[in-house]
C-alpha cells in the first residue's frame, strides 16, 4: 500500500523518529540526543529542518542541571502526520468504490461530494471574490489544513503546507479532485488543483487569473 510505504519510510528516518518521540509530549535537544544516540548538533540540525517545514516548534523552557533548555513539541501539522481512524476508513471506502465504479464514475462521485460539502459553506447574497476566497480558506482550516493566500503575477492560489487528507491522497490522488470541486463551488470560479503529493503532501489550488 503506497501510503503505508510512505509513512514507514518517513518514520524510520531520523526526523521521523524525532516526530514520533515528540508525539503527545515535549523534549529537549538533550532528551532527543540521548534517545536517538546522536550528538546535540545533529539533533539541532534536524530540528531546524522540522521547524522550517512547520512540523515542530519551541514550546518554552525546561530546567537543566546548569541552565534551562528549550523544549520542542509537534505543531498541528506535525500531529496530522499520524493516521487517524477516519483516514483508514476513508482509504478503505475509496478502495471499495474503485472496485465497483469506473474511473469516470469515481471522479463524478468525488465531484458530487465536493459540491455537497460546499452547500453549507456558501454565503447568501452577492459576495466579492476576496470574501468567497476567505470562506474557502476557513473551510480548509476546518478540514485540518493550514491554508494561506498567495498572489503572484496576478495569479491567486490557496496553498497549505499541511494536507488535511494527506494519508488518503498518498494512495488515492483522485481525492484532491473532491477538494478542488469544494473550493470551486465556494469561490464560484474554476479552480485547478496543483497539489504536491510527495512524502509530505501539500495543497495548492489555483484560481483563474484576474
């Protein structure tokens, strides 16, 4: 199973082991160095990368024998790396759909789900584009993403370094089509997904040029 292989490969790496250690707890550089049998400098280098990627953050100080040490913990994005029960259920559900539906019918079903999810998110009355975009951003946040608005060369996109369906899209990339439809319906414009589905999936939904 592709998603399992991706998770196993990440969590067997040094950074993955750091993330596993910090799940539900805090740890200092000294704690991690002792647990992983690494030097303090090696741990700091890995923590710097994890902080840059938004998976780990400093969470205060802990007393040490000589001086206080910075403690680290997972961010919400880091916690999202761990599969949840609904992830396994959704993965299995889509597997069954793939067995019973043609690829075209599966995509139609995912688009229908996206449209259905958008019904309660649309605001009544006429709204400006930026207001509709903000509604889409809040919707992605509610799903567990960390979306932000990017604008470059008159091109607007909604990006998220944390994919709310990361463990699902790794095996079923078609799932991004469901979110694409959800955002398109909310924004009332054709949105194109250009998501990164590598080891740590990231979202990118591009709006029409204006």
